[in-house]
């Protein structure tokens, strides 16, 4: 395999790579204030390198373990990024996106920008990479076509691939603004839930694509309670009890996204860029859940993905209501109308003082079993 030519670190290159690996983040990150754009861009690219290790189907568990370890050493400044890129790049298969291959090849450029950040920013991004890669390896070892054992495992998986990203962003926001930092405890209590809401939406949307790759992140116990055995999950054969299990997960994701809105409303109204960054993601996730709920017999993520027109509507409406918390709450209720409600038993998996409702944030924390 011929290596791509490596770029020098600059913002144009980083935006080019970002556009190739994530159109949604290429849309939302530029909305952030100037002091956050580049750290968040590099944070996403670091996470995408970790994702690429996780997603590469041709790698053995032993190879993934070694690559995760090597990348943590790169981020810690203990291993040269060129060596990591040279070893990983030839292992990428034909199913890896060209943009992901380009990203891996250009790991040295990404790391050069990373090491230009201040000590606090580096520590925040380094923690995210460490927690994410450690958790991903654990779940690579236990993943299968028939789902995770229970809802607790799903929560832990979501924390390690997305919840920790919410915590990382919160740390970056607080480092950027003393005013935001004054509410750090409140924000941090909701950050992982924010990440889980987005991740659960993606898991549901990509259910059939993941299964085709030999993975299923649905919890067996929840579907068993609905009367469906995930061992019988077959594309093209929709069974109503499977739809009931989906409904339960949609309800849980809805509560997490409501927590995400609570998180966003804590951000000062004048921080328009950060609010846009959050609100656009929440709005698109809620509309995706609506599509899934209305078509529980879908067989591909393409069937439930929101259209470009709907995405533009989310952006326009969010921007119009950006500084009015009352209107934003009303818009969320309107968008989430008709979605299943989560039962207190399924949503209160982490200790919480009483039942959780749409108006009361879920107390959320996670540890790797």
C-alpha cells in the first residue's frame, strides 16, 4: 500500500480532514468561538484515530491492543507519531474511508498541533484518549452479533465512546471561560448523559450496518423483557416485540437528550457559538429518534437519517431561538412529542434520588466493569 504524502500542520489542512471524516462536526465546530475551534478540532481528530483502530475489521484483538497502547504513548509524548503512523497505515483495509487513511498518515501533523496547546488543554485531550481507548478495547473483547448482556454494559460502552467526550468538551469550555467554569459541577454532572444521548441515537440508526460488521450494541436483557431474543435478530424480518425493545431504548435516549438541553441552557446566552454547537446536535438527534420510532422496521440507517432539508430547519430554528431558554424548552417538547417515555427502572441505572422525569436531569456516572 502506498502511503499518502503527509501535510504540514495548519488549520486549512485540519478543516479538510475534518470535512472528510465527519460532515456533522465539520458543520458544528466552526460555530465555536475562535479560542475553542482548534482544540476541539484536534480533539475530534484524536478520537477519530482511536475510532479507526476500533473499526478496522481486519485487525486482531492483539493488534488493536498494541495500537491503542502505542497511540496513548504518542499522545503522552513518549512515542514518535511517525512510527505509529508507519506501522498502522499499511494495516488499513479497503473498507477504511480514504479520509481516515489520510488522517492516519498525517498523525504527525495532528500531534504537532496538539503539542502546541497549553498544558491544561493537552491534559484534557490526553485523558479522553486514554479513557476512550481503554474502554473500546474492553468492549472489542466482548462484542458480538447478539448484543451486550445488559443495559449497564450499554451505558458503560456509551460512556467510554461518547460520555467521556462530553466531559472533555466541558473541561475545554471551562478552561476557555471563567463564567462557564463557575457552573462546572452542574455541567459535568450532565456531560456524560449528553454524550450518551447522541451515542444511543447513532447506535440505533446504525444498528444494521454495525451488525453487518459483526457487532451489536443492543442490550439483551431489555429486549428479553420485551419478549424478543436478540439471537433471533434477522435483517428483513421485523417482529413487533423487537420494536418494543427499540421503543424502550428510544425512551432512554430521549431522557439523555433532555439532559443535553439542560446542559446547553446552563451555557451563558451570549456564548452563541457554544450554544449552536450543542443545539444543532441535539435537534438532529431528536429528529433521528422520531424517524426511528415511526419506522421501527427500518433495515438501514439511510431509511431513518434526517434529510438535508430537516437539518437546515434545525439550524435555522435553533439559531432563531438561541438566547431564549423558554422557547428552546418548548421546541424540544414539540420535537420529542410522540417519542416513548423511559421507565424509571430502566433510566435509573446509576444511583439517583427518586424517579427521573423529563423535567429532572438524570444523575449519571460510569465506571468500566
